[in-house]
C-alpha cells in the first residue's frame, strides 16, 4: 500500500520485474537503471493476486500500441478542427481506414501485423502501366522477384481470375 502526498487514501501498488528484450523499443519511464530487467508499477484498487493484476492490465496496455500507430501512421493527432463534429468526423474516417487496412491484412493472409507505412511501401505503392497485348488490356508491374510474387498473391485474393502474361497481369 502506498499513499502519495496529496492523496486522500492509500492505494495498492503492484511492482513487476520482467527480463528485458533486446528489441523492446517501447519503454516508459525507467524506475531503475537496470538494463537486464524492465520494471513496471501498477496502481490499482484490485484485491486480486499480483499476477492476475498484471495480466489484466497487460491486456489493456495493447491499446497504447494501437494509439501510437494511429498517431504515427494515420496522423490522428494532427487534425483538430475548429468545430467538434468536424474533428469527430475526421477521427471516425481514420478509424474506418484503420479497420479497412486491418481487413485487408486479414484477407491477404498477412503473417504478423504490418503498419500502414510498411504496407504502403511493400504492397500499396507499385509502379505500373496499363497497356495492351493484342485485344487484352494488361497491367505491367514494375516489381520483380519476391516483391512481385507477394503483390500477385495479394492481387489474386481480390481478382482470382487474374492470369500472368510474361511481365503483365491480364484482365478478364
């Protein structure tokens, strides 16, 4: 139990020590200068066992990752308007876009979660030219090797009748 200056009553604090991961770049304030472990403090009114408190709040902490992604990839922190409803509409549009990108990743069978920046660079931006091959309209892609194979796999999910024509993707 801990009662900070200015608190009317004491509160329960659960301290957690976890072995640090080499690639863990998201850290809050450091409680102790110990590179081998990460320390975390949770202030709660729960009377559950410390492990249960940690598991409960750990699941809720995933929202912080989503908020960070909305800020970095979707610009959610830079669209405040003069009117509340305009800001709300912009926020809802960003949330719809986020959900559509999530569905896109699920539909194409993406292994692991990719940020919008990664998807944009690897999948959504692809130089192409619409051309002809006889009487067929073809889309000539500027991708080669594994990038092309990945793009074609994703494209075949939405257009299953797409057939290859040398360096072109045909249409039906």
